[in-house]
């Protein structure tokens, strides 16, 4: 299974949809995963999974705002269901 760290700036509609589905009322401290990245910096993220990938989405106030304002009606179904491509692998971060 692939593991990918995703920053807010690189969220796709599909990942955002998964987040909203998993955390419809938002996430709290119990949902946050804390780890050190390759640069030995502490990172906080929430996890969502697809059948073949675990996404760790970095926590930020902008993520909270995006989740609260996300509306599936803003995207056509093809855009949300298209495969996620061109995301950096786990060791490639900003």
C-alpha cells in the first residue's frame, strides 16, 4: 500500500471528498497523527484511505476552512472520480 503525505495546496477534489466523508463534523485531536518528516520536523496530519493508498493530509487552518466549505455540487462526478496522479511520494515534501 502506498503512503503519501499531502499538503493543503495539493489536495484534489477526490481527497477532499474523502476527508469530508470520513470527518463530516470535522476532526479533533484524537484523529491527528503526529510524526517527524525526513527533515526531522514535526508534522500533524489526518489520515484517509483508498483501496491502495493511505493519504496523510497535513493539518492547517486552511484545511479546516476547505473541508467546511466543500460541496460536491461544485465538482462534476468525473472530476472527483478521476485517478489521483502527480502527487509526490512519501519522501518528497515541500
